[in-house]
C-alpha cells in the first residue's frame, strides 16, 4: 500500500500508546445525533484503474494532467490556454449517487476493483472558535481525502468510521472535497484478498460535515453494572478539555450529576440507579435519553441499561440465563442489485424478519461492522447483537502492519458502538488457522476489546476438529483461543461440506476443554428458492430444510449450547459461487432469497425458535 505513504494530518493518525489499543484521534461518538450536513447525493467520479492520480505513485513522473484531487478549474484552464493538457476534469465528470457501492451503480463497474475518484462541493462558514470535521461512516477500502486540493488525511478499512479535522483547509463559502477510494485488497489488508462476499467498492455509508465548538464532547461511554450503578465517562477534546465542568443527565430517571474533567479531558460519573429503572431486554427494549453538556457543546443519545455475563456454560442477561435464537446477516438490502447502502427501512425489514418471522432475539452481524443504522435499530427493536471485524480466513497474522490495521478497526468499532445495549459480543475472528501468530494476533484484539469495553463478552468463530469413532461423529473445540474468549463459537457445516452424511448429524457428540457457553455461530446449506427435488438433493429447498432439521436435532443434545446463528438470513452476492444453475454469483445459504422469498428451512428454524422462546 505505497499509496498510504501520503502524509496524513494528525487527526487521521492513530494515537499509539505502549501496548494500549490504537485509538482514533477523533471519536465523535453519537455523531448522528449532532446537527450536521449530510453530503449524500450526486458526486462527480472518475475511474483510475492504473492509479495514476495517486500522488506518491506518480512522484517519479509528475503528471499534472492526472491529479484529480487538485482544485484547478480544468475547463477554465483549457479556455485560457489552448495548449493546456488535462486528462480528467472532475468538475465536468459524470455523477454517481453516494452512498452506495459503485459495483451496483453501473453495469460497466460491476466487477471494477481499483481506484475511483469522487468529488463534490459543500458550503461552510465556520466562525472563530469553531472546528470543521468531516466524518466518513464507511469507505471501502483505502481512502485519501483532499480538501480544496490539499491532503486532509487517509484511512484504511472498509467498515468503520473516521473523522478528519479540516478546519485549517476550509474557506468561507464554497469548498471542494475529493476522495480517492481504492477497493483493492492486499495480502496485508483486513480482510485479505479472498473472502466469501462481493467487492462493494466505494463510499458505502454517508459522509457528513460537522461544525463543533473548538472544545467539544468527543466521547461518551455509559454502562450499567451488576451492582446497580450507572457508570459514565465523558471525554472532551480541544484546548479547554482539561479542568472543565461537565453535566450528565438522564431526565426520565431524574438523574443529574456534575463532574470535572481530568488532565486527559475525561469526567467520570458513578451514579446509583434509581428504583424503577427498567433494564433493557429484547422483550422490553427500554431506552433512556442521556445528555452531556460542557461549555457550549452538548450531546445526547438514547441508551439501554443492562448487564451481560457468563457463568459456566450459561450466558446471563441481567443475571438470568438467555438462549440466543439468532441468525447471521451480511449487510445487504433486499433486491437483486444490492449496493450495501443500508437505509433504515431496509434494515428494519431485515431485522423484522429475524424478530417476528423467525422468533429470534439475536443477530450475528457478520463479517464486519454493519451500519450504525442497524445497531441503533437493534437497540430500539430488541435484538441482541454479535459485532465483529473482518479478521477472516487468511489474514497475514504474522504481519505487524495487518495487526495495527485490525487493532485500529477494533477500536473504531468499539468506540462507535459501546453505548448500544443490543451489542453483547465483540468477536475477534472468523475461521482462522490455529497458529502461534494468529493466537497472538487475535489474543491482542481480545485484550483490546476488554480494555476499551470491559462490560461485554468476547468470542471468535472457530473451526471444529471432527473425528469418527465407531460410526459416531465427535466434534471438539480444541483451539488454543478457548482460554482467552468468554464464549466459544463453532462454525459447523457437517453434511454440506465434506463427506459426512446428513443421517449422522443428529448424533454428533460435542465437547470443549473448558466449561464455557458454546454458540453454533454458523451452519447452513445452499438452496435455490423455488427449486424442489423429490430426492431431496443438494441445492433443493428440501435438502436445506432437512439440513436444518438434522442440525437442530443435534443442537438439542448439546448441554453447553447457549445459542445459534445459522448461516444466513438472506442469499448474498459473492464471486466464489458460480454454479450456473443454482448460484450465478450468489451464495444460496439464505433462508430468504435475495428478493425475500422464504425457503422451506425458514419455517423449520422459526418453529424451533418458538419452542425455545422463554
Ligand atoms: C463460512 C464463512 C462464511 C461463508 C460460509 C459458506 O464458514 O464464515 O463467510 O460464506 O462459510 O457459505 O461457506
């Protein structure tokens, strides 16, 4: 990634403390609740397959004619000088609606995996003592940001937000922002080159512009303890961050407290929860308005209060055992041409199928942080959430750069969402090899998760060791990570992949070396909606339904099982699945087709969950 050598302004660089998590310099927690300009809409774009506009790559052969990020008015230059040479003109380039992956925008870009430039203008008139921040909710995968032709910062990672302080680059009135977005992945990227989902390059979530006071409330972290206390930390950023007065209030609970920030800009609150507090549960997802004020800034959020813990092989929500009736989800809306632009109606439609269609109480948001739209809706609708970063398959576990990227992503994800009561699990990996390097890599992430948020559980989707003894299948979680993680999770595809037969699945004997809760974090089989086969062959709805019956029969025999998240709610696009009859670029393990038609297995799982509902 030579491209990233472009110097990033301080605000884009992670703050590195010895052995501490890698924190983004600006957090802007609960940003969506602040006044802002949404820069969604028409952006000019220009594709650049050979990355000629990536400044550092062309340093050996400077070519003004390709610098899409400059603020030169190309048409005016051409009009002024008939020998002027430009091989782009962003101001007059075609437009694309953002957010949304470019692969869905135009047939010519369906398989484009490389660099595309985006540009638009915005109006801003900051007053003295104000800061201008640009926040990007998700850009896949590497982004360089330029404001009025000057470097504003860079970011790697396709699913977590980043915020740049552009105060020094903006002028009063019309400004120009240009993004160079490179979707290509490398051997060091997270995720690596090969996954089982589609490219989805580009600006997939909104870009927003904020004007905040010079000293502003950058972070709020609030949680409820088993002892009945409400703990909160409010962190200010800016010249007056230390020694400032901060007020915290939860009006519905008649709670109000004053604090003062320490030298790190943080004010700590420790309040006794009043009687009558309603704890958040999936059945009754009570949210309380919380407001922090400091100086001229104020920030509000709606938060649920609850506890989550493990005891032996049980998961305890508010001290009571809970069985996770879940399903995995990719971030894809219904339809045959998803752009991974999750809107509230689209997210609500998907989560409604989980909650009311399947009788579920849990979603695994695989394999990367989903939109804040979804985690906020999970809070509101009452669904427990597994949140993960794309430490997936063959990540370069021995590579220091990959670890830095993953740690920063983990921090960005946790800092974004640690006030979401719905989230109970931070996951640090999916189906990864049992090597020393990987144990260190994922172990570091699990430690970071606990440091940033000791109030939640950790897990990882692990591979299972399977043997057959006297005709009976034995599945063992013999992974060195079991000691590190709070919950053991297993992806199990017996009788879909491999040579084992469906008839043997109900009798699989499960064992783990430690007494901890186990989740079947994945199991599933492809079925093409509408394909029915009397002989119940693979890819038929009948086979998928039988596969669910067999795996659920097995699940009922596993005493340490604390939940399920089968693979997956809905068919999703992936270049790995090219069977010309059944797949055509779609992984067909959805219980719903891409357009939302329910397959037979949907009812099988819904019925099983209705029996488990407490
Ligand atoms: C897995 C992966 C998931 C795949 C799925 C499959 O184990 O975690 O990303 O899509 O299997 O369909 O094979």
